[in-house]
C-alpha cells in the first residue's frame, strides 16, 4: 500500500478505509481499553491522532511506541469527534520501526533555543524548527518562481574563486598545501605551488560572475551559498549563508530599487499564501506582531531616503547610539533599526552612500562623492538587501581599482565587460537567512539555518 503523508491525510475530503501512515511518535496516552498516539511525519505542523484499541492484534507493540519512536500504522481515516482536528486514524495494525531510547532529548516541550542549537540533529522534529524549515523550502521555491516568471536566468556562479568581490578581505582560503610544509618564497607561502596556482578562496558573492552573464543573457540571478570569515558574533551574521543576487543589464539604480522592493513583497505574499499554518504558529509562539508586520510590509511602499538625509535624521533624533553618526561612516545596525523601526516605522531603502565606504564596483554619481548604492532596511533586522548600479565606464572603473589598490591585471575579464559593449547594469544581494528571519519572526540567524556556521561552531 502506498504511504499517505500526514499533510494529505489531514486535508482529506472524505473518510478512507485503507491508509498507511509512517512517522514519529510525539506523545502517547493510554486508557483502559485503547491508546492515543500523536504522530508526526514532518509534512505538516499538525499531528495526526491515532486511536488503537486493545483488541487490535498488534496492541502489545504500543508500549514500545514511546516519544521519538518511528512507527508504521495501517488504519481507517475517520471524522474525528475530538476537538482540534477533522480526521483521526483508527489503527488496524501498528509496527514500531525504530524504538527511541528513554533519554530522547525532545521528550518535553519548552526547551531554550540554545539547547535546541545543541540538538541541531534532532531539532527539525520539533514544531518550531519543522515549521522554519518547511518555510525555508517554500521560500527557496518562491525565489525561483519570482525570477523565472520575469525571464531571469538562473546562473551557477563558482564557490571557489580568486577575487574578493566585496574587498573586505574576509575570505576563507581554499588550499591543499600542508600548513606545516608549505613551500616558501621570500619567507611567504608560495601559492603558485598551491592547487590552483594562485591564492584562492570561498566566494563572498557571486556578483562579479553574475555581471558576466547579465551582459550576455540580460537578466540573471544567482542563488547559492556564500562565505564570510568575519568574526562577528551577532544574531544576524553567519559565516556561511545563502544569497540571492539578481543582475540586470540596461538597468539603473531606480530600476534596481523597484526590483528589490517587489521581490521582498513577493516573498512575503507567497509565504502568507502558502504557509498559513506556520505563520499562525510563529505569530502565536515566536513573535506576536508577525502577521500584522508582514501585512504592513505588503500594503505600503518602502520609504526611500538618501544616505545624507538618513545621517541628518539620525543626528537630529536625539537618540544615544553606541556608534557615532557622521557623514562618511557606515550605518550601524542600531542606526538602521532606528530608521526603520522608530523613525519611519516602515521598510526603508537608503541610497547614495559615500564612495569611501563602498566597494570598487559601484557607479560613481555625478557629484563625484557618492555612489549609486542602496540598502533595504527592515524592522527587527536592519539591512536585508545590499545592491548598486555598477560602474560601466572603463576609465572610472580603473580609477576605482587604483584607489582601492586592486590589480587591474587580475580583473582583466571584468574590465573586458566594459570594453566590449558595456551597458549600464545593476543588481543586489538579498540575504536568504535574513529574509527568513523577517518571515518567521525568529530573531537569531542560527535558528533559521539548518546547520549554522558561526565562529567556533562546526559540530554538525
Ligand atoms: O551587502 P552585501 O555584502 O552585498 C554584496 O555581497 C553584493 N555583492 C550584492 C550584490 O550587489 N550582488 O550582502 C548582501 C546581503 C546583505 O544585505 C545581507 O542581507 C546578507 O547579504 N549578508 C549576510 N547574511 C548573513 N550573514 C552575513 N555575514 C551576511 N553578510 C551579508
Ligand atoms: Mg551590505
């Protein structure tokens, strides 16, 4: 008999006589002449209630069906008389496939998030993490839908690279040299003898290669893992995270900001439509304001404010911040959150940053001081999108390379894009995990990532 997933059983439109359910026991209650089992197979937030009468031949197996055990049940799906569910299963047979040791860590509810992180191999079996990772899967699908519906092509940019796109030097080295026996040249490691014949790293962004494909296929996006060796132990930073990076030929900063805004809204709308049970669960147990906030994001345009005006607003706010607010300094998370949570109470797109604090590839504005950069800030998180119009003029790009002390020779292929049919083009990166934090209300990036990589953490 084919297996029926819980999701299908629970949404059945009619009773069914022969149903095979496989899953894990959440709880069991024994009465005098029958037992109740709550089963979950991860396809649904709701459990299926199973009733097994003591005169069923397999009833002796019930004692082994403890919390955490895996079971297989054949039975009849019937309308439930109990509250809280439409259907329940009346068992005709019960097999315990894998028993669960008595020390099963998720016996009880109400564990701390920290405890659950230490149980990263078991936590997907809980209501909260099951929901988070179902939503994660759905949002990944919606990301592809959004771009495919708009004629963007999916490009697989490399994970191993020689270039530091963001220029921040926060890269993990990829090497096959034995650290103790590395060949030296003038006292330094001779990377020309390394696997790729030159220093290579895990990528921080697929953008530069994305530009190659946008200047051929017009509209492209990447969606893959990126790596940053930054030692920031915050609730919003991970050392391995996924990023979605569209790149659009013949597009300026305004078009870029429009696309970022419709993208974020599309993902919010898709999640509300396709994961209503999960969103209801998060709104009840994780963040009471979640549903309202998500609807608010859908209903209103994002506020657009220049970096200069943002600085003035922050200076006039009379708030005490830990970090200084001054033209030419980066906005810190506390500043971003003040803007979006307190001042505007709305998602905010900040544009036109000073060129000194931005990477080499951004297009210089006519004022000669600012670049065509933009960041989207959202409540609870701060920056969720970072993007820009790219410098498409070779002479100005070269000047940027010089100013950033970057070797033009290393970027010969990137320069070529400006030599053969250069076009204005723009793109951005959306942090996948930060988007999931926004959608679920979960406040730590470690809890929307299956196996989080943060400083000192690589256990699982
Ligand atoms: O602002 P970032 O650094 O931009 C880029 O990498 C550009 N190359 C993107 C582009 O224009 N194609 O990163 C983009 C986004 C951030 O807004 C943030 O959401 C996320 O990536 N992000 C991180 N998420 C989790 N952990 C980290 N350490 C992150 N660093 C950036
Ligand atoms: Mg950024």
